[in-house]
C-alpha cells in the first residue's frame, strides 16, 4: 500500500521456499492508472472501485475462499 513498493518475489522465495505462492496487488497504482484513462474525478473513483473488485475476483479464482490475506501498510 506504499506508493512505489511491490512484493519482492525473490526475497519471498528465499524466506519460504519455491512452493510458496503469492498474489499481490499494488493498490497504490490504481489511482494513477484510473486518472490516466478518466475524464473526471467521479469516473476516477468508479474505475478504482472496478480495479479493486476485479483483483478480488481474480484472487478468489486463483486462490479460493480459504486463502490467507495479508495487508502490508
């Protein structure tokens, strides 16, 4: 959730081994992306919400409802 930061997959593999999988979302990037393709603030907010829902749905498809969620802020 910190602007400019993302999951370090190399360090994750070092720490937990090759069998550990992670799906990460750099939510901090959503606003800038939405602003680039929107014409007003209301549209920006709608697109941010759409990006969040899309990523949640993707995560559930990939990991299933029993996945663990970790939020790093």
